[in-house]
C-alpha cells in the first residue's frame, strides 16, 4: 500500500457530558429557513423548496471562544443557528423516517463575509468565499437527543444587546423535513451536520465584540471576535 505523503486529523465536536467525540464528515447549511430572515435578505419567504450551501468541516470551532476577524472582508455578519447532528444513514427518506436519524443538537454560528457573499450572488456565482472559511462555524458540544427539536427560543446577543430573536417553530422547514429533503440528493450518514437556518436580525460584528448564542435546552455558545491575523 502506498505511504501517505502526510497525515490529516479529522474534525470532531465533543459530545456534551460524555468523554466522546463526534467525528464530522460534512457540514450542510440551509439558506433562508426563517421567513423574517428571508425578507431581510430580499427574498419571498413562501414555502419554496429549501436550498443549501456547505462549509468545510475544518471551518468548525468546537466550543467557541476566540476567533479572528477573517481576511478580505469589511462586513462580517453573525447568523445564529440550531445545528442537528445525524446518527444514522438516511437516503430518500420521508420526514418520519428522517426524524429517526437524529443523533443530537448543538448551537452554531454561520459567520458570513456578507460583502463577498453578495458580490458572488449578484454575479450568479457560488457563495464559497462568503460562507466557507477558517473559523466560520463556531459550535457548542453536541447534546445527544434523538428527538428533533421543533420549538424553543433562539437568540443571539452581541455585547449584551439582543440582535437576533426567534423560535425554532418559526422555521419554514422543520428538522425532519430538512433532513428528508436533503436526503433526496445525498446519502446522508453519521458525521453529517446540518445548520438549520437563522432568524432575522443578522448584522456586522467587529474585533472586540462578544457574541452569546442561546437555544432553549442547550448550553450557550460564547464567541469573541479578535483582531485579524
């Protein structure tokens, strides 16, 4: 067997309250899954099929903490999200079947270089530079819970001020529906994370800002933006 040129460590997220890690295979993100956020992004929030983008697994920042302001942007935005982790394989499933694939939940931030995202969007190009970059996905430990979260408050506080506030029940597409829809296109499996969308109120952050994300029933996510490096 050929010898690898180098070795790579697999990204992983701690499991809350356990001496275990959840190895991450892929990170999917649902775009505009809250009606009010769809409106603030200039879209019609009718119940059109969900759409997705991805982040590299090494964009995850398990546990949050300090993240540096990314390069090549002057408009870094926060997007607080409920994250669902899969614990079983699922393909072309119904929502009822998809619900059985849930391993647990976490809180995540989809940090976005909004200026780069909009520049790409306006030219009909992919969003990768705006969405998938180093330290763009802080995440709490995953709380093992096989029952999909369907309701509960979700908030983001910046320097003590509430910027985003909503309820998981405000999602246009619920967790089982999102998993089922995504499974029509991919063979989903353990190790797949899905960021399920953000409420309205997204706005810029700067070095020195402290962000605290909360979802009812989960431990909070605490992130501080540091100077670019």
